[in-house]
């Protein structure tokens, strides 16, 4: 269903001479998260031990072990070891189990090791199917959300019962999914949308807190299509914007918003379709939304209320009643100042249209970082597996104490995560806890060791990480307070005179090369011939059955490859008209057509001449490049002076130094 990168550790368990086996375990990386997954290659039998270790010489199939000598030593001590063969799919090791006997009449392909099936292989298969189901659900939800946003925008614009103050809110939600509508936005609303889609700095919004664009970047399976990526951003908008209860203006707007939705059956139906499934899969939201606000407002104002009809006294009464029934949030996912973060439960309590769900691991991470544990900026997945009473095991406690020390470990163990939810996600976490249950004496000794429990801890961590990765859009992620100061990093050697002199030398060299005639002016006929020649050469290289030396090829056709990229960038809007997937192939086809016209002298119209000039500009213009390098040397001289004087680097300086290698690569072809 999907391709992954996998590594393949080997476990060998010693056995009696008539009961010998090899067992293998797969360690897999999925989406950047470490996961122990399938096992294969043998059944575990009662072990034969000599001198406190396993006698590997009496293990049938030991010749299939390909680990290092150090790995083999661990194998003899523990009965299993993690090594590193690799597979693309989790099921491959079972299919490709090594043969330990030569072919015979009974076994013409040789006899494979018998398989040992672990919990990891079954769990990962479940998760692949489960995530595909979530993806298909989200495809449906994507279409529902567009229709909901259009309906909400129409309701806000309704001259009889609408609310002009909420048009911006629905407009942003719709614009994040609807490209044509995005182009029609008022400038101030479009700035918000563009900032959320493409920016990096926090985006101010009319209610709640600044929104971080990083939270609007699609991840996981949401990156597989533009529609899902846009849905991710729009859903994040409706889930991330908080109408704060402590703010009278925002509470009034939230009451009006709840009235707009609850008063229209079609909007209520779509809202429930987008909310109810996640109540079932994950947990009830800790933030309050349409139901609570509409019910409270109706009790105070009566049916059919509008924002304009709410008096100050009525609004104060609504706030009072909501405060009595709204619990304080346990998780902050907002971009807060340190002062706000210190009191985030009161700061962030309020209304969200499609709120994300609170899970106990996010609560745990608030309890295991600063200020709860002073100076600890980042939590670990281990925190949750050690702190949660439902998941805690000796292996998790041992890992936390070993990784962070006993003092921090004790604080982690005392963190209050709250109970696991009564949902499929909660049940999945409870199921993982069974992997740490003690095994009976009849089980092989290698599987009753601390080392084996540690292996199961990796499985638990990987499975938990997969779940959080799948549910990233619909769960509250713990967000840190802004304002942490990190001094810019990096340094240039303190020799400003050298760098300044190199800049001067570079400019002199460029001028001499230019004077000598190295740089030349554009001539359409000559450039057309060069384009045709490079195109023909690239076609020959592609058709060749011989291995291609990539570096040599780029020396010969590098200008053509750069031209393709520049042509695509210049014509991206028209090329993506039929879909982004086919845009670059279209650019290549256009370049190919131009090259063929050049071959017969047909590149004479204005568009072709412009394209040839673009191709000409992609050449290695050495005088120009050396002049550009002189500017880099000037920048180095300025930074070198800061190294001499001890002046603090700016963020821009630090970023430039960080990218210095990329800058150099551009000058070294």
C-alpha cells in the first residue's frame, strides 16, 4: 500500500542440538519516526546455555547471520541482537527469509528458515489499513468542509439574519480551500490567507492569538494531494482560532457564530458530520463549541437571537454561565507570550468551531517541560509511556531514568496525564500496554529479559508515534511559549583583510576575462545551434545502455537542464493550468519542441527568441560568476570584522553562514 524504508536486525536464539533456530526482527522508519516492526526467520525454542551465555556454535542456521563481531557477541549474551539488513516493505523479510540448506529434490530452491511472527508486523499492517481508512474519510471531509464554508459565508452575508463581523472568518476558511475565491478577497483578508499558506512569521488575526503558519503546513498523508493539503489548512483554521471567553467582544462574536450555524439545519448537519467521527475515534474536545454556546445563549436571550440584540448585561451573564460549564484547558496549542503561557488555561479557554481533541500524551508534555521541570524545553515520547499509569512499565521507567537522570525521571513519573479516552485510540494505547506483561516461565528465557522488554518499548514508542502522526490534524499539539532567546550561531575566520583582498582580486580577474573576450553577446543563430546540440546529446545519453556518469553529463548538458528549470519557473502559471502533476513534463515538451525547431532553423518568432535568450543566460558566464563571488567575499569580510570585535551576529548573518555551503556549491558547478 505504501513504500517505507526498513532496516532488518537479526535475533539468534541458542537451542538444544535438535531444537535450533534463528529469529530476525525488522526495525522500520516510517515518516521520520522510529518503529520496530516485523519479525521473521524461526521459532523460539528452549535455549541451551553454557557458562551464562548461548552457545552459537550449536545453533542451526548461524551461517545466515551477517552482523558484526560486536553484534555476534551481544547475540551470544542476550539470545538476540539488532543488526541492519534493509527492506522497503515490512512483509519482505518473511518472503525473502534466507535459505540455510542447499537445493535438493525435495527443496529445489533451498529451505528457508522457519518464520517467527511478532506483534510488530501485525500492528503495522493494521495501522497501514487504518491510516488508509482515515485518509479516505478525510477525502470526504474535505468536500464537506468546502460546502460548509460556502454555507457559513452565505449565512454571514445574509442581510436579514447574517453578521458582517463574521464574514472575514468564513472567508479565510473558504479561501484556504478555494483558489478562485482566494483571488477575489479583500486585501486585508488576502494578506491573512497568504501569510498562513506561505509565510513563516506569526499571522495576526482579529480574534484570539496570532496564528503560526507552521501549523498550517500539511503533513503525513495530507501531502499526497493539493485538495488534502488545502483541507488541512482550512480545518486547522477552524480548529486553531480561539474566541476567548475572557474577552467580551470575542465571546459576543462566538455567540453570533453559534447562532448562525445552529439556526440553519444544513449547516448543523454538516458541522456534525465533521465533528462526530472524531468524538468517536479520539475523544471529546476540551474546548467548547456550537452546542454549548448556542444552548447557553438561547437560555439567556431566547430563540432567534442576533449579535446586535445582545446587551452588555446579557453578555456578562452568558460569560458567567459559560465559565461555570467550560472546564479549563489542559493543553495549549496557541502561540503565546511567556506571560500568557504561565496562565494558559484561563487565557485560551473559549470557543472553537471545529476544535482538535485533547489526548493524555499532550497533557503529559505540559507537565514534563519548563516551567514544571525548569530548564527542560523539549519532552520525549518516553515521558508518556513512563508517566501514564495505563502504560507504565519497568522498561519505560528504566529508559526514562537512564536517558534523563533519576531527578528528572522522578518528576516525569509524577506527571498527571489523565485517563486514556474510551475510544479506538485509547484502546490502541491500552493494547500496547499488554506487550510489557510478564511472560510465564514456559516462555524462552531470552524473551523474559530486560533486553526483550526494551525491544517491546521500542515497539510501543513506534506504534504511539504512528498514531499521533495519523491524527496530527485532529489532536492538540503542545505548543511552546515564544520569546526564548537563542544567540545566532556561526563564525567567520577573523581575517577581514584577506576576504576584502579576495573580493578585489576576483573583480580584477573577471574584468580581465571579459576583456579577453570570454563573455560574448547573444546571437540567436549560434544559441539555437547550441540548444539543438545539447538536446541531441541528452537524448543520446538517455537512450544509451551504458551507465551514465552524472557529473560528466551535467558538464555537457548542464545549461540545458538549468534552462528547463528556468523555463518551468517562468511559465509555471500556464503550465499548471491542467494540474500541477503534469506541469514539469509540459515544460520539457515545450523545450523539446523548441530544440527541434532550432535544428531546422525554425526558431524565429518572438516567443522563441525570448526562450533562446533565457537559454543563453543559463550558460556558465565566468566573468559574471566571478563578480558575484566577489560580493560573497565582501560579505565574508564584514562578518570577519565581527569575529575580530566580538560583535553579535544578527539572525540574517547566522542564516547566511548556515547556508554558506550551498552558496559555495553554486560557484563550483
